[in-house]
């Protein structure tokens, strides 16, 4: 089984440089991109011994979806830039791993097609200024049996990504499109970054769907408090993989304060910089219910299609199982904050 770093090296060889850089890169000087991984290195585990960990059970349930391990696949755009099988390969490998695939609004495969191969999947939304269109997209996801709606709130404007400017990467190659952005006439709309969105719009969003609604991209504890008060069903503590506000706090550093204000009222997912089972265990010990992985899955996809995604997810599962056992825990729920310094 190859390491994530090995798969990334293969992906880099195989991909167009502009596409590799779109995946790998972040905003500005990429300080936040680096900080996400660095914060995991800065924190260390202080394991417990003699706990009789037996056979571990990694299963968790988050927002009504059962996952065979506390790791889900983050929404990431344009999988057909990585591999011709695109989101179908990612969704199928994720379903076979028994966990949740979050389908991006900017997916190059229609949500209805993802639904054919994904058992349990969620849908990520950038609310558009045209409410009717936004409602139509939500209905498509709901009718395709998405189990939750993940509303991304860290993207009022587009982060400035120097690598994309350098390559003048602004458009998908011919033949690829954001398939969830087709309107009734079949025309593909551009995705707007929702600059005018406010808390008032959330009440409306909440009413447009029966799916649980999670907010993705929350970093400030006051926003977490407000989201819970607004009846939001879950939060993703995330800085969008360092692609939006460069200089933002790393997601792991942001987690403890959010855990403290949320106080178990809604589930918390953390994404950004998770690259190993020890990272998963650190995030869970500090209070996340599950983590999301973005780029590692894209490297697996680009390197080896569905098989590559499966390899990444199985490696993370094995490593998480090992780290959990070595910390003296049998289940994710047994991990506590005192294990991390
Ligand atoms: C290439 C790429 C595309 C992304 N596209 C989306 C997207 O369409 N919607 C979204 O909410 N987040 C998007 N993200 C952010 C991820 O959901 C996630 O927050 C981030 O990748 C986690 O960090 P990691 O890559 O270090 O695991 C994207 C990230 C990458 C790397
Ligand atoms: C317009 C698609 C946005 C995809 C995205 O969120 C990202 O590249 O980080």
C-alpha cells in the first residue's frame, strides 16, 4: 500500500501542471495551507498504557449518517481533472470504504450520477443569489437522496490563489463542466461566490430542505455559537484547506474553542491538513466527531482512479485503528483531550 506522499508524487507526474497546482495550492503565501499540517506536528500524543484495547471499533454516526470510520471525503471540485472516471470513482471507492462522500456543487459529475454509486453521500452548496436556482439545486440533491446539505460559508469572495494566476487557470478543459450548475435549459451557470449571504438567508435555507444542514468553514467561536442558536445541525471547522483567507488560523488550532462553545450540542467535523491516523486521533481527542480529507483523496484519484482512492482510505483506516489502540482507546468516543499536548 503506497503512502499518501507517494501517491501525490505520482499524481504530480501524471497531471497537467496547472491542474496539479490548482489542487495542491492555497491562497496568498500559503501560510494557512502550511499551518494546517504544521499544527498537527506541533501537537503530540501522550498515550495511555494497559487499557485492554481488544479489537477496536471505528464506527461513528454523524448527522444521521453512519460511517465505518471517523473519516469522510471533503467536497472538492472538478474530479475529472484528476482522472477520467472523476467523481464516480471517488464516490464508489468511498462507498466501498463505508463512509461519506461529500459531493461538491462544483462536481464534474451530476449529483444524480453520483447517487447511483454512492450509498451514503452529502451535498455541498454555495448558495447563489438566484434563490430559485439555488432551491432547484437543493431539490436535485434531495431527490437524489443526499443525506445532508453542507453549506460552505468561508467563501464570501474567492481567495486569491497565486498558482492559478501564474498558470492563467480559469476554465475547465473542453468537455468538462460543473454538472450541478445546469439550469432548466441545460446551460451551465458560473458558480457565484455568495458575497451578500448573511445569517438571515440561513433561516430560508433551513426551510428549503428536510436534510440536516451543516455549515462548513466556521473558525470563530462566536459564529459556532450563532450557528447552534440558528438551529444548524452540524459544523465543519475548516479554512477551506488554506485556499480562502491566507493568514487564517489553522483548523486544528481553531477547534478547542469551538468545542467549548458548542459543548456537544451539534456534531463537529474538522478538515485541513489531516494526513495520517495520528492526525485523526489528535483531532478526535481534541473534540471533533470526525475529520474530512481533501487533497489526499485527490492524489489517490489522480494516481490510480478508484483503486487509488480506496488505497488512501484504507491506509487512513489502518493507521487510525493503530493509533487508537496505541493510545489505549477502543473507540473514537474514548479519546480525550488529555491525550494531546
Ligand atoms: C482542489 C480543491 C477543491 C475544493 N473544492 C471545494 C468545493 O468545491 N467546495 C468546498 O466547500 N470546499 C472545497 N475545497 C475545500 C475542501 O472541502 C476541504 O476544506 C479542504 O480540502 C481540506 O483540507 P485538506 O485538503 O488539507 O484535507 C476544495 C479543496 C481542494 C484542495
Ligand atoms: C468555483 C469552484 C470553487 C471550488 C473551490 O471551492 C476551491 O477551489 O477551493
